[in-house]
């Protein structure tokens, strides 16, 4: 029988990220600190807060009494204001092990009116005048003191020789923020006891949002509300411990994940995988588990020949990184995979945001996301170019198209159906030119085709009508494109760096204020200038088209 494979969302109990110095240091602090003490384990979703608490709990061993409480399992039910009561009773039961009559009586008290009124007051539910009067009556205060004394007695009995009970409260930040804050308030009200160390998994931002949700905004400005959240956090938490995600040894984690699914990687391959992960999903353990599960599933179910090469397995992994971290970009590439050009990839790799907005009209991406995307695209494009040459060939582009199609099996979106390639038209009169002069566009086409006899044009009606040209020597590379706008055309040239070395060409680029869009290690570049219908002279177009055509011919 084959062993089970795949990665669950269960917390790890082994240190796979090589952060032992942090977990051991936290364990030592918990073992020796003064009490009462409350420590927060801070980190965003999926960064491993539960795992680090489990590891520390294991390090504490049997010498120190520990209690584990998971709020998430109770938040699944509509307990409303009863959630703090359930938590208190659970903690009392766990601390006492329900072995003594005293513990049983205390659990009963928690569910009685004392706790109901007190918790109702904390959570904003005690609005009845008689309940508020009872809350501040001498009798109630005495019973509340008695309740805390009883709990302190249970803690003292459980603490034993080491003189402490460590109570781990997990998944507080999975609760609705207001409820998370209410639970923290109840903890402070009832359980601020000697010999207790509380370790809470809670994110600081959740506390701030919960304080604002419960007490409202103090002003329209952000800072005063943050100050109130910080004050609350500081009042509850004595020691914040931030997850050391920046120190994670993810290469070790990646290696263990591949070994788990039966793949051995060289150090060089691991470095490539690490680079892809860092530039996409980052070092979030939960996100990495999802990524490896998707990769494992495709590795099992897809028998396509395209995945038989190691290069394509790596490219598939890179595509999945794109799928998980940059969903809009991934969906655009999958949706348009039958019409992809090398330029589409190159402009995402090294173009400006404005170029992307103008060039890819149906691609909606924010500037901040584009800034994050570009470093990843540099690594992504380098994997597509198997020959490591100056550009992406038709064969390499088709190979990417095949891998994109395979990857759509694990996509959560509904963009896996490719857009039809039937936007291509056979005659210039079939282009949707709006009010543009068709005779002027024909002159531009003739100017480019006059450079060499083997140049052919392709006409397409997308959101923006487009004419592109290819030459046989350049292995089908697009080297000039016209994008048709109202009364104007954006002309994009593709060539190598040598084009700039000619004084005539350099003067044209300077005089027309041509913007250089791309420059990378392969010496390829893309330049753009705008041509208006009142431009009677097309000599600049001919000169640059010829230079770019010849630069591609030299690449063979």
C-alpha cells in the first residue's frame, strides 16, 4: 500500500523552519517568568502560530502543567454572549481535570447568574437596570471575589512543584474581532491569577478592529483609533511575541515537502523553487501547503507528455505560484492563452504600469499589485525561455500555453476557458477602425512590409484593433505592432540593444521622444512612439522597422 500523501492544515509539531532558538527562548521565558503573565503570539493568517505554540507546549513537557483551549471549535456555533461562559467553564474543567467536588461546583457557578451578569456587562449585554444594580451590589462583588478565589485555588493545586499552569488559547484571531476582544476582556476580568501564564494566538490588527467595532470610532482620523486599540492590547498583553517569519528557513521546508511527495531536488533546483515562492506567496506555511497540494494533485492526475520534462515540471510549479499569488494575472494569461505574444509577457516583466494599462486593455490590476508582480515575472519569463536566448520563441510560447491549460484544473476561478482566437481577420477593411483613416493605416503597413520580402502582417479585432508583423528570420517574433486608437496609432518595436548604437536611430528615438519600455539581461527592448494621421512622413517608421528586422535576423 502506498503511503498517504498531501499536506493537511494540522499544525506542525516539528521545527521545519529552523527557528529553534526562538521556540527554545520562548519556552524558557514561559518556564521562569513571574506570574500572572499574558503572552501574545502575533502573526497573520497561516504564519504558523498554532505550530509554534504546539512546539513550545512539547518543550515544556510534563513537568509544567499545560491547558489547551481552541476558541475556533466553539465559534462555529451561534453561541453569541454564551461564548465567554463556555470558555470559562472549559478552562475551569481543564485546570481542575474535573476531579474534585470543588471544581464541579465552580463550573456550576460559572453558568449561574454571577457569571451571566458579569459577562453580560463586559460584552455590553447587561442593559437591564436591576441587573446593573445587582452587578454593583456588595453581595455580587463578594461572590465574584469568591469565584476568583476558587479558581485561584484550583490553579494552585494544579501548578504543583513548578508553581505555574500554562494556558494556551488558540485561534482567537479567527473569531469575529468584536468577539475576540470580549473574550480577552473576560480573561482579564476572571483569570488574572497568580501561577498562571496565558499564551494567546491573537493578531494585533484583529484587536484594533475589535476595539473599534465594540467602542466605535473615536474620530474620522485613523491614529486615535489605533491608539485606543494599542492601549487595550497593552493592558491585556504583557509580552508580545511576533512570529519570526523573516527568519524562516523555507529552503529546508521546501526540501521536506518535496521529499514527502517523492521528489528529490538538487541544491540548485531548491534555490529556484525558493525564489519563486518568496516572490509570489511568500513564506506563509499555510499558503505553501496549498501550493504543494495543487502541485501534487496535478502530478498525479495529469499524464500529458508536456510534464515529462523536468523543465516543464518547474514551469508548472511557477504557474501555480502565479495562480495562488497573482490571481488576476493568472486568469488573464489562461483566458488569453491562445492569443499570447512574447510581448504580453515581457511588458509584465519589465514594462511600466501605464504601458500595461494601455497595452492590455482587458487586464485589471492595481499599481501596487503590479509592483509586486514584476520581480516574480522576471523569474517566470526566464523559465519559459528554455534556450536562454534573446527572446521567447513560438515553441516556447506554445509550451507555456500547454502548461497553463494543465494548471487550470486547480484554479478556483472560472477563467480556464480560453478566449477564442477567431478575432483574426483577413482584410484591413474588416478591422474596427472607428473614425480612423484606413488609407493611412495601409500606408503604415506598406512601409513596414517594404523592409523585406518575407514580412507578413496579422490583423486582429480585439478591444483595440491591432496589426502585428512577423519575419521568418526572427523565428516568428513580433517585431512591430500597431495599436489603433482614435486618430492615432501606438507603434511598438521589438529589437536588440544594437539598434541604439546607430547614430541615425538614436537621433530618431531622441527627436520623437520614444520611450524605452524594456531593458533586461537578454538585450531585448521594446520601444513605443505615437503616430498621428497628420504625420505625412513615415521615414522614421521605415528606418526603425528595418533596424529591428535586421536585429532579429542577427539572432539566428
